[in-house]
């Protein structure tokens, strides 16, 4: 057989295998079938890219992210857009030792497109994380866990969290700040009426921040506390109608809120209270004319098994809520479950379509848990999502920036 024919036959086989793999993906089979098909495509692409400039260009266009300067988990994360570029920010959290003295107020920033706001020119792979000024504190303990952060245009807003001392006393922090990454400046903002930690924070109309449920010093609250970034004031929203929880996940797209899972408090007649996972999801619709009014409805759960501290975000491109990772065994800040068993991270991706009222459950490559948020990046075929830090297998605190695409 001639060399030309042999090369032609090899290319034809590669293209046929890739096509068959794509058919498997479109058939909507199980997660394992999808992973297997992806592996086939990846394997064939590796062979084909030696002769295909297009394949090489495609591979080179994938943005890679440097690991964070040190392992961190239970950190508040956010993305902001500034005149200097788009930044990924990590505030406070827990270090690798997972002890009370590993709780810190460190801040890191990664500029993912220093040339401006154009998401088509992401170049995080040539950037480096920068240490920023630590988050201030009015409490004796400066570090915080379970804070939340949101981005409103060029500013990051940081809310709540809790401190831990040597005696393992935990205090919900009243401290809230607006942070300007360009000038590295913190501006104190109005204290939350009821300070919370392990809550969720969602932004509506680039103006209102909804702090929903969470823990306040001695127990869970069902409050929806709404902060107005324009007036620096608070108002109460329609209370959350599900079981009050902490460590739940939330997302918002337009007027639609989705909340899932978390941990509830169980009361007993003959022993102290205990904590248990709450497998439940709720859809809240915000009244456009009266933003404090929310119509809460229950939603079918995707798996029937609750996840604790998933990373969540609303994705306007697909009109869906996306939750990833977490653990089915609620745990203390060191990753050991309230039942005494080590918590294990999940690989699952849950996507809820608001228009169709349907769930899709798939998997990502890496299992992780102990997240405070999920960050969307890019547009179109470059759209993807990242988590910053977290815990991986064996409750190890991670410095990884993990990415995945839908």
C-alpha cells in the first residue's frame, strides 16, 4: 500500500471515530456514556492535531488559570469588571491546616483580561495572582469563614461570615464592605439588620443584593434581607418559605431565584439539637414593581439527595441555574461530618432550566466541595465556569482553579 493511501485511510478512520463519538453524545445516554465519548474524541484529536492547524489553534485558544498562591477553602469569590480589566477575587477563608488559626482575611486577585472588558481576549494564562489588602474586621478575630461576595459592575460587595476562636466559639460578623480592586480600597457599608453567615447573596437589576437564609449566631433564619447599593440601605423581603438552612446554594436569572438544599436544625426531646441535610429546592419570582415581594414555590429535587456547600450561579445565556460539587454529608469547617464521618466531595453538575422546569444532571472531571460561589467567564463557545479553591478528596484544601463548560 502506498504511503499516500495509508495516510488517507488513517485520516478517514479518525474522522469516522470522532463522528461516532458525537452521535453517542447526542443520544443523551448516561453520564458514563458521555464521558466515554469525550475520551474517544480527545484521543482522536490528539492524533489528528499533528496534521491539523485548526485543531492546534483550537487547543491554544483554551484559557488556562494559574493555581492560587496557597490552598484556601470556604472563601468568598466574585468576578468584577473594571477599567483595568476583569478580575477574579477571593476573600478570606480557611488555609491548609484547617484549624481555628488557619482562618484568615487574605485576599487575592487575578486579572483575566488586562486589555479591557472584551471576554474574547481572555488571557489569564499569562497573568498572575496578586495579593491585595486584607479584609478589615471590627471583631477581635480578623479572619472569617462562610462570607459571601457579589459583583456589581466594578465593585465587589462582601457580606457577613463568622469568626472562630481557640475555644471554637463562632460569631456571625456584622461587617460588610464595598471593595474597589483597582485602588485596593475597602469602604464600610451598612450593617446587615441580622448578621448572617453561610447565606447566599444574589444580585438583581445591578442594584439589589438579596441575602437569603443562613446562620445567625445560635440558629438558622428564614430572612430575605435586601441591600440597595445605591442608597446604602436595607429592607426585608418576603421570608424564605422553606426550612431555614445554612450552606445552601442559590442562583438568579432575571426575576427568577432558585435555592437548593443546605442544612437544617433538628430538635429532640431528650438530647441536644443536631444538624441534617435538607434535600429541597425552591423557585422564587421577584415582583418587578415591588422588589421586596417574592413568590416562593417548591421545585422537584434533581436527585433526592441534598448537597452541602455547592457552588452556584445563574446563567442568563441558558436561562438556567447551575450548581456543582458539594457533599452529601454536612460537615464542620474542617471537613469532618456532623455525624463524625469524613465528608466526600461530589463531581455532579446540576442544571435547572427555568423555562422548561427541568433538571439535567451530569458530571465534571474533578470532585470538590466547600464553595461559596461559581464564576461564569466568556461568551458563546468560550463560555465556561470556574471554582476557586475548595476541598477535594480526603478533605484536602485546594489551590486549584477548576474550570468546566456545559
